C-alpha cells in the first residue's frame, strides 16, 4: 500500500513496492508546486551554518511579523507551527470537543487528531453528483442532529477544508459565517488557498483575527514546495492564539524553518508564475483525463480528483499499481471517507510530465492486465 502512512509522496515506500530508485519516479501522488523551492531557499541553506549553533526564536517573531504584513494581520493573531498537522492537533487538544464534524471526504488528519483526544466523529457527507460541494443544507441537518443529542453551541468542533483535500472544492464563506452565527467553533484549513487566484473572495484569515470562534490554518509547504522542513501557521484572535500557544511544544519551529519561511514570502514573481502556470495547466490536464474516459471532478487547485468508470474493470489500487511499476505515482483515494475503490487523485505538474502520465495511463486503461 503506497499510502502506508496516510499520505502521498512516500518515495521510500514506492521504492519498496515497485522496485525503482526514487529519482526514477514521476510523482503525482503529492500536491507540491512543481517549480520546486524558490531560489532564496538555496541561499538560506548556504548561509545557515552561520546560525545553526544558536537556539531558534521561541516566539518566531520575524516570521510572524512578515506573515502579518503578507496578510494584513496583527502578529499577535498568528501562531507558526511545525506544519499544519501540529496546529490541527493543537486545536483539538485545546478545545476537547464533544464531537468533531468533518466532511467526507476530507484530509485524514482532522479525524485522526480528534480520535486521539477521544472525540467522536460526525461526517458531513459530500456527494459526487454535486461535485463534492458542501451545502448549507448539510450543515443545517448536522446542527439539528447535534441539538437533538444535547450538543450545545461551542461544544462541537467543525473542521472544514477550503479548498478541500482531496476534492479541491472551496467552501462558500457564507456557509462558514452561518455556522459562526450559530455559536459554533470552526477550524478552516486553507492549506491550498495560495493556489486560488481569487483567494481574497474565499479566505477567512482576516475574519479569524476578530472572531474567537474561528481559526484559519495555512500551510507553507505546498505552495513553496518545502515539505521537508514542516511549516504552517494559524490565524485567530489574540486569545485563541494564546490558548494554542500554551500547549505548543517549546521551539516547535526550528531556526531553518523560520529563516526559509521569512525568505519565501518575498518571492512575489514565484507566486505570480505559479498562478499563471496553474490557470493554464489544470484545465488542459482535466480535458485530457476526460478524453481518456475518466470522470473528472471540478476543483480550484493543484490537484485533480477523478474516478474510473465501471467499463474499465479497474480499481484505484490496481491503476496505482500498474502505473507505479511503470514509474508514475498516483494517489489511491479510496482511503478517504466517502470515496470508493474507483477514486484517484493526481497533482497538477508540468506539461512534459503530464504527457508521460497520460501515455502510461492510456496504456494501462487499454489493457490493465498488461505485464
């Protein structure tokens, strides 16, 4: 199983399963910016030995200051963490919810973090016939169910991905605002929001600054292609950030991560190039996958969810295996709650890589039993 640890991008496992060296794979299983890290990262690494003998800033002041400028937030409303996963875990440990609401499908870390704290899971179903969009009716039904069970406003914790992983769908801000008006506590995971051209119309970062029931989590690893250092941040009211910070491990964010995070925020041209590339490449790849006969679901970001129609007589695990032995890695999405054994997810990358992906996939779909 390539998703042995619940994620894509596991090249070590891929080597063991498919018998190829890591550098011979075309990896579409992890949703990283294909441009790779900005040029400034190499310069930070070159000079880092000058400061490696010093403790990191325990308050991460410089990076919080720059994030405040970047998003027009007060630095007291920003907490930097060792990846978004740490912040998800912190939120559950701080709030100890009576129940945790997550969409199905969604990022597995939400439910995993809740279960570790003994919080039961309430799944908000997303349906393929509605392109996996979260609706206000789904939220209202869940609220009615909670009230019938005696769960009062603020006792539940709602985790909503916007854009959602693995569907790529944004959540309408009005839906989240309705939840907040009901007195609910909401965590919005905006890990992929940097890939959205009109992010200002969907992001709730600024609203989190003034609403104690709302926290927004962002990742820096996907957009800037730096997953190896683990870096994310949360935005919330000063009280919320202080509560999260009290449970955070001291020196959670090492000095290399702090320096790289501060540097990449200055890479404006890199960000513009990324959005230009995605605007062109995602629609093209969607059209090519559809032309192969796959059911492609609409989304907004740098990954695509698709399903394999029954006429191919092929499961997602089988497609993943047949492509893996040919050096192309894709994500078997059947492990996400609400998705069956026909669903896969792939990252959007560069045209040359897409041509390789499509060539291999075409051969496998034509004859999946081919050795």
